[in-house]
């Protein structure tokens, strides 16, 4: 069963596609290694938290660590569908109540089996 760790993973725009591919591979490998090793510090370093509500960051840290230690059979960054892009642009329910908007324009999502 696929589980989407986060609705959207924010990846900064890269100037060259080859560099982006290498950076994406390095990110995915770092995330997988940290997840399987229960390395919550390394997992949390993958979160973009600039300007984020501390309570929301805490919620995502908790969600992120809930699968820590599990064996990952497949992990990949996938392009957003047009529906994903539309959803990401709209205000979303906050885990602390109310609505929030993403700070950056998302380009990929992390999908983990």
C-alpha cells in the first residue's frame, strides 16, 4: 500500500535537469536511509520549515517519524498531476485548525511503499 508521507514535498527549482536528477536521487536516498534507520534528526532535516507555524512543523515531524524503522520497498519523487497542482495552490486544512497555504510552489511529491 502506498502511503504519501506528505501531501506535497517542496523541492526548490533546479537550474539544470541533470543536476536536479542527481540532487533528487541524493535526497531520496538520504530520506530512505534515515527512515529505515529511525534517524529522526536526518528525517527532520528534509523538512522545509522557513516561515512555518511551529505547531504545524511539530505535527509533520510526528507524522514523519511514525513510519521510522520500517523497511522501504519503494520510494520515489514523482511529478505532480494537474489535480495535485490545483490542490497545492488552494488553502488547505491545518492540523492546528483553520486554513494554510504552502510557502513554496511544489514540484514533486514523495511516495513511499
